[in-house]
């Protein structure tokens, strides 16, 4: 299993405010899904370690690696 990770920026809305968070997700887990949102919701390698509130998540984007 590869330890490669990709940065993903999550944008949340909470009571009229917006909050951003950059997380490092396993590249293999993201690659198993056609859409990034599916990986966040369904992949046990991701959602076993990271809780993403589905009603507050506005957008998720892959960041450019440095």
C-alpha cells in the first residue's frame, strides 16, 4: 500500500460563515472513486479517520502539490 497523500481543500458553511480546511488524503483511496465527494463519503480509509459533515460541506478541491 502506498503512503502517498494528496492535499484536498474542504469548504464548509456554518451559520452564514465559511471555513476552509486542507487535509491530506490517501491517494489510493481517492483514486478508487470517480468523484472526490464519493471518496469522502464512502471510502473507509478516509471516513474512518475523518468526519465530514455532509450538510455543511460546500465544496472539495484537490490542491496543487508543492
